[in-house]
């Protein structure tokens, strides 16, 4: 028992890499059988396959390990479990052993009469007597942990000489220099090409050309044979989805045969419904690579009208911002809101592979699918006029009332309280939805749509192959076989950015974008500059976001003809709430402000890089100068959208007083009137560009003074000081406006009641008009580093 006490106290090692080998683990020496010392370690049992792949990809001696022996204990046991009891015993052996078919080698007599295995233990001519092997034990005491015993880790024969690989002189120039099988990456590539209809001869021709360019084979993949590819093609052609007449039994058989592709499976029961979660090894790698500290999107409404069970897709975004499916969840439509059933299993699977994986954000498209009968009470009156326009379309009204009315209030609440996804993300999700429809729902016999076994079979084979080829760099070599299911070219967001600004013409409340395929045609965009812009092209008529609407919106916002996007407005609003409603913990508050400043800096750098004027902006700004100039514009945008800042602050439990609001309105109105007066009445004779002096910098900084400091200052004293300064000044000093201040679309939409309620408007207007008459020159300053 002392041996097992020592074993169970060892740490469980989980290297944060997709694959790991023996060199990545700290091994311990524990007394074993017949006074021998065993070299062993503990790893998660779910990562045994990662350890096997890591050992097979040994650069010094590439090989492949096969299961030589396996024993499993039945699930039910009558006897009491022991501390050293074993649930599963697996013996992994190098595929170049243990038999030796070389001249003078020894072969076990039982090999000739053994039964045919489902997974063969290597070809006979590759057996060279290698004794490298290790044992994996799954203990009853810790079922989630695997005990690995690795006493023979050298790839040598019984006399201790290298028997394969580069170290074996007899293996030079033969296949024994490399691994006995092709790599998993090449096998996945060949299977994907065969699934989408590429002929065997074309695959072999392209592969042979690539090997010749490399100067000959450098690994086992360079020895690919026509016979092997033909065998894979025959396997795909003979595969069927209908494994049983009963759909439920067929699904059970498919799940048993594809355990590596399933992360969750539950059949119908008295309490729960049917659910199956599919994720291949490649999808898991994409989720770890592109989903770590990034966004994960949900597309939960595919196939609700045609399929027996809709497909719920989870998406990540690659470097080109294209959506990649990393998991498919198949479950009845009425149970789509039960995300807790599969979310935990998927998270545990990813964290087991990479313990450092963290999710940055989750984008949803149906937040309250499981409470459709609950109707919200906000904003419903906004759709009365909408319904009157479609009074003649009875079918559409029935559909709208049945499907969208129960969820309308919930959507309005979510839009008011949660951050919103950008147009770029929405465009990528729409492109994925369109491609999935082309690749999945293209069967001539539509009766197969009512079988779940057909759905899981096609998702795991053909559809998965298409998405793998989307990320394959050599797919252009097979362009002659492209069909509509193949993805070609960038998504609408990237296409919109490629349209030149000169092809966008503003015509009143509409915009016209020249067609890029036919320059003589153009497309009209209604409501440009908005998140709800509509175009007359075919892609937009289907309800998607087209490249013309994206480009027109970008041009309108660059020219100041449209307010910022709704997603950016929500960001500004949340930023203002952080400033005015700080958490009780000062450490959390400081961290939140630091993160907000960092995000603001990153957004400014991206906007500068897009607009090409990064040299005109200051790279380092004071935190108050980053946050405070945005407050007035955020408040104006909030009032304009009937979502005032005081309402959002009330949710945080800290409201701004009326005196602060009046002071802030007076400050915003004074800046606006000073610009209007200088534009209308002032006639500057010259424009001089100078660097600000120390006094001018302090005056410009006073304009951005925080709200609490302006609140403590006496109003009368500041008014008299400003009046005297305006009367004596011979030159007017103007600071370069920030990005939000330069948008006239927001400034011109100030509510009328603010001008009527502010008693200082008239006095400020007259005083600043006189300042405009006395102005002889205007000095336009670049902001200093302090500003």
C-alpha cells in the first residue's frame, strides 16, 4: 500500500500545448514489481491521445503507437472496489515492434493465428523488433486521471541497437527511416478533398508536384501511394448514414463509432430531451487558436423550417474575420434555450486541452428562446405603424405576431442593457449562414431532412470538409473543381472596404454606390450611415448586410454626416457610467478606467490607420483628456435617442444632480455657440498655425476640466472672468476639436428644450458674438502632450 500512497500523492501534469511528449513531463521513480523501479507520471485521462500523438511525432525517431492490448472492467461490479483497482488497462507499443520480421528476427507464434483486428497493429514488413512501449492505467480511485508507466522509452531492439529511424544505418534509404503511416494532417487533407468530389488522380498529381518542388521526400508524407488514396476513396463511397431503420438506434450506433467527435450525447428521457454535440479535433484546435480571449458567436436558427432538428452553430473568427464553426449542437427547437446542458461540457473539453484558455465574449442571436411566452412591456408601441403598413399581408402578420411578438420585449431589454455586436461580426455570421445553407441543404430527396442520422453524418463528413478547405492554403490548386459550395473571395465587409470613396455619391437622404462589376450601373442605399441601411442589390434584398451599405455607412461617418454606430454609442455610454458610477472598490474602479483607456487608445489607432491621418493625432493622452471630452457627446447622443445618461446612472444607483446637468449643458452650449458665432459673424483675415505656449496649454486644459472641479467653482466668478477675457482678446485661440465634436450631425440635433431652459444662453450668445467681431486672426493650435 505504500506504493499506491506514493502514486496517489503525485501531481497531475497537464502541459498547456495541443500535444505533448515524454520530454514535457516530470517523471517519478516508484518501487514496482520484483524490486524494480517504475518510471511513471499522472496525466488527465482525456489527454492520453494527445500524449500518444506527441510521442509519435518524435523528431529524432518518428513512429506511430498502436494499442497492443486493452482490458476494461465492466461498469457494474459486485465486489468492493480496491485502492489499486483498475477501470481500464491499455498497452501502447511502437508500430515497428514487438515482432521482428528482419532476417534472423523472432516472431511470436500467436501472431499467425490471431484474429483480424479492427485497427491493425502495423504492417508485417514494418516490424523490426522495437521494444518501446508504455502502459496506461485508469484507476478506480481517480477515474479522471491516467497513470502512465514508461519504462522502455528507447526505440531499440532486444540487443539494444537502433532498429528504425535516422539512427539506424540499415534503415537509410528505406521506409523505415520515417513513420509507418502518413500524418494526421495529410490524411485529413485527402479525406476532405475526396469528400467534396476531387478525383484520386488529381490529388496524386498535385501531391507529386509538391514533393518534386521540395527536392524529394523528407518525411513519411512524401511516400504517399496511389493505392492508399484509392482505399480512402472507396471507404468514403461505401459509407452510409442509415445504420438502422430506426433513427434513434442509428444515431446511437453513429455516436459509438465516432466517440472522438462527440463532446456530449443525451438521449430522450422523462426529464430531458435529445441532444448531441459534435466537435472534431480540427474544430477544437480552431476554437483554442481563435477563441482564446476572443469572441465566440452563436447561430442558433439554422434549419428551423426544413430540418427535423435545427443546427446550433458556435463560431470563431479567423485573422480575415471569417466565421469558422467550432461546434455543432443538434437538439429539438423547443429546447434551444437550455444552453447550460452543453456549455459546461464544451468548456471542460477546451480547458482540458488548454488550461489557460479564456473566453473574451459571447455573441448571441436569441437570448430568451426558452421563454417565448413571456412578452416584454417596453417599446411595443413603436411597431404599431409598422403593422399598419403590412395590413394587407395577413400571412406575414400572423408570422410576425406568432414568432416575434413574444420575444420583442426581451430583445428591447437586451439591446438597452448589453453591448452590441459590430457590423463586421454580423456580416461574417450572415456569410457563414449562407454557406451552410448551400453546403447542407442541397439534397435532391428532401425526405432525408427528417432523419437525424443523415444530419450528423453530413455535418461530420462533407460540411466539415468544406470548412477545413476554406482555411487550406493550397485550395487554389483545385480551382477547376470549385462549385457554389466552395468559398471564394472575401466577405461583404472586406469587399466594402475595397470600394474606393470616389464611387460613393451622396444624394440627399440616399447614397449611390457604383457597381464594381459593371461601372455603368449603381446601387441606391436608403438610410445610409445607419445600422439599418438598405440597398437594392440582390444580397441586401435577402435581408443581409451588403458591401454597398457597409461602404456608404463608412463614408457618411468619415464625412460627419452620420452619428457613430450603435455599438460604439453603447461603448461610450458604458464608459460614461464607469466614470460617474465607480464601483465601491477603488482597485476595481482603477482597473476599469485603465481598461477603458486602453480600449479607447486601440480604437483611435485603428481609426487613424483606416482614415490615413494617424500623423495628425497625439499618441499619448492624459486619462482625463481621453474620457472627459466624450462625456458631452455621449450625453447629447443619449438625449437624442431617448436614453439619457441620468437614466443609465440611475441603474447604477448614483444619479447626477440637476446642478451638474445644467452646468454641463451650459458648457456644451457655450462651445457650440462659440463655433457658430465665429463661423457666421467673425471674419478672420489670416490663419496662423503655431505651437501652443505654456499659458495657452493651461487655458485649453481648462476646457476639459472634470465635472466635479467645474461644479465647485463659483458660477458668477467664472462668468465675469470669461466676459473680461473675451473683451480684451485680440486673437482667438481655438483648440482642434475631438472626433466626436467634429460631427455636425450630432451637434445640430440638440433638443430645443435645453436651449429654452438654460438662462445663460442669451448672455453667452451676445458676449461671444462681440468676441467674433473683434477677432482679427485665429490661431489654430495642435494639442500638446499635456492636453
